[in-house]
C-alpha cells in the first residue's frame, strides 16, 4: 500500500513538472530575456530546443542564468533522497514547491487561452511523441526507479534498524539474564553459607548440651556411687552390729541356759525331797491314788466328748479337696506364692501400728505425696531414671525407723502398680518404671518381695494360677475371689458386685506388661531377673487353661519380655514357643468365648512373624530428651 501511494504521488508530480514553469524571480535578480536570434534552434514557443531543466544541476541550461544569490524555484521534488530531505537544496540554492489547486487552475486557464485551433489540429496530426513527452516518460521512469530505490533503501534501513534494536534488546536481555543468574548464584551461595552457619550453630549447641548432660550424668553417677558406697558402708556397719548383737544374744542365751539348768537341778532336788516326804506319809499316798483315779475318769469323759463331733468333719474336708482340684497351679508355684504371702503378712503386721495411729496421719500423707510425685515424674530417659532412683533411695534412707521404711517401700510399690492403666494405654511406659523399681530394690531387697507379693494378690495369673469354674464345687463368689475379681459398688442397687472380665483383663494387661519389664531388666543384681520370667512362662504353659485370661497374660508378658528371653535362652525359648503354637493355640481355637479370637490372632502373629526378634519399643531409652531442648528454644 505504501509503495502504491508513493508511486501515485510521483506520477502526479511528474505531470505537474510537464506543465509547470519557473517562478518569476524578483526584479533585482531578473536577467534579460533570451534572444531568439541568438539561439540557432527554437520551437514554436520561443524557447530553444536545447534548453531543458536539469534537475541534477539546479541551474538552467542556455545562455541565460540567474545570479548566484538568487535561487530559482522549481516545481516537483529533487532527484535524490538527500535533496528531498533538504540537504542538497540548501547547498545548491534551488527551492522546490508543490503546485496547489490554484496553480493547476491558472495553468489550465493559460493553456486554454493560449491554445489555438490550428495548434490543436497540429497536435492531433502528430503521431510520434514529442521529445518533451519522451523526456517526461524518461523522467517518470527515473522517478519510479528512484522511488523504488528510495523505498528499498528505507525498508533496508528500517530492517537494519530493527535488527540492530532486536540485537541490542537480545544483548540487553542476555545481560539481564546473566545478572539474574549471577544474583541467583550469589543468593544460593549466601543461603548455603547461612544454612551451614545455622547447622554449625546447632551442632555447637548440641555438643554443648551433650557435654553438659554427660557432665551431669557423670556427677549423678558419682553421686549414685557415693550413695551406694555409703549404703555398703551402712550395710557393713549394720552387719557388724548384727554380728555383735548375735554374739551378745548367744552369750545371753548361754547364760540363760546355764540358769535354766541350775533351776532344773534345783527343781529336781526339790522333787526328790518331796518324793521322800510323800513316801514317808501313807495317808498322802492313799489320797494321791484316789486323786489319780478321779483324773483318769475325767480324761475318759473328755476323750468321748472329743470323738463325738469328729465324724461330721469329713464332708467339709471332701469339699475342700474338690475345690483344690479346681485350682490350676504347680506345687512349686503354690509354695512360692505362700511364702511371698506370708512375708507380705509379716511386713504389713510390722506397720500396723503406723496405719492405725491417727496421730501419724500427717506423716503418712507426706510420704504418700512424695512417692506419688516421684513415680509420676519417671520418664523414658536414662537421666530421669537415674534421678528418680536417687530421689526414692534418699527418701527411703531418710526413714530411719524400720517400720517407717517398710511403710515407704509399700507406698512406692502401690504407686507403681497403680500405673497399670497408663501402661495398658502406652506399653513402653512399663520400662522406666520397672528400671527404677529394680535399681532401688538392689539396695532394698524387701521392695521386690513386696512387689511380687502384691502382684500375686492383684492378679493370680502372675503366680501363675488359675481356677476352673465348677458350679458344683465353687460358688460364683468363691470363683471370682479366687480369680482376683475386685468387688465394686453397684450404682443401680447400691450394693456390692464384682468387676467385669474386661476390667480384669485390662488390669492383667498393665500389670503383666510391668512384670515382664521387671524380669527383663539387664542388671546382675536384679533380685527378680529373667530366670524368674522363664519359670513363670513354663509353669503357665504347663498348668494354665486355654482361656481368655491366660491368653491375655501370655501375650502381654511376651510382648515386654520375649525379646530378652530369646537373647538369654535362644533355642530353648524357641522350643517353648513351638510348643505353644502346636498345643496351646489349637486348644484356644476350640474355646466358645468370642473374645478369645482376637487374642489367638495376636498370639499367632507373635509366633509366626517372629516378633520376639525385634526389640520392643521403649526398651532402649535415650540418655536425654532432645525434643524438650528444642521446645525451650
């Protein structure tokens, strides 16, 4: 479109050049007109044929010329691009202007007025174009060519300019990209340095924390060693005192025996003297004989009276024997349970005056509160376990009276056993409690005796012992009491009732997990170590019936102690588990209790998936709780 428009404007300019004329110069610059006679060849208009406007020179060809100070004015445009922009026109002094409509009208009027009929006729007769027309055509062609060249030059210049601009923009964008990449690299490097700095600071903090904890642990260990040394010295002192007391008791008994022998000799001497006196008196002998006959008659009467009610006692003895047959327990386990119960009765009797004295109520509550706080503060870190061992040990050592110390140990055991609900919900909570209990019992062996006796009292499955409910022999009340069911208040009637089997199983779960955690503590001074755990498991599989309560006790005990049993007994433990899989699980599958199926599945999973090869969660406790350190920050 632009080239066509330029071409149309060029054609219009060419037409105007054909009919235009130079403007009349001012009077001061006007020169004489040409002499026709001086020109050898003139046309009909009084102009020489050789006089032609020279666009390239900017002057008129011929004898006439304009002064140098006056520039002629021509119609149209210059031939080259520079003159069109005004540079060449300024140098040559030629001025151009474009004819307007008034010029066209004037030219047309002049042409019409000057044209004569003869000229029109002559022009019609001419067939060959005139030189002016040829020159016009040539000028038109040159103009078209120049316009095309100018258009191509401008297009080329614009293209080059666009390319240069695009290249410059691309270069600028490349520079910006490089700058962005450099900035990103710098930012990345800065982030890495900052991250490394933070990591270094964190490592330094952790190292400092580790050092502080190690130092604290070392101090605590020194304190524990000091306490243990003091305890040993105290034990040695007490042993020496005990030996001294025994020696004094032995000497006292010897003196008493000698005194008794002297008394016996004196009595014998007196008896001999009395016999001599009785022999001398005949009357006294007759009276003595009569008295003996009376005594014999009385003895016969008493023997007859004692033999009369002896027959009806055979029936209760038969019932007792039948009830004994319902109890499933090995003789060794029954003997051990009786010895622990007897020991517990003796300990309870020794503190009975403390429990019954109302004046000592405040002291009892103080000890109970301190034990409650210590037990509740036991957490699954070695530092906290060591701290609580020291606290409980110091509290028991502060109780100088043996009865009060027994009361303190009893309260500690009771507070630990009351955590069975927490252990049933969070199984790994059993390990720190068991570790504190074992560590303290190494200094106070009576503490572990209390723990075992109270476990037997709370859940008979810890003996192990079970009862088969034979309604012909045992009443429901007797069965529930023998199995360890607790009597609770019936909210509906206000009376007493036994707890449900679900509640009993929940208590069995928590306490058997605790018992398994106690026996698996790896301490050579553990008074109730892994050997007792092996004994309990073998006795339970030998005599316990395949029911819900037995399955619950077995799975809980194996969950906490099975890993250590496998490490300690290896092949023997695997044989025992194979026996459980081949004999106990089939009997359990034949049970009609619907609550047995989930427990059988848990036992089968434990045996077939070899769960005992994996260390139970919570057994390996960290030295400190690092999360609490970050929470404080």
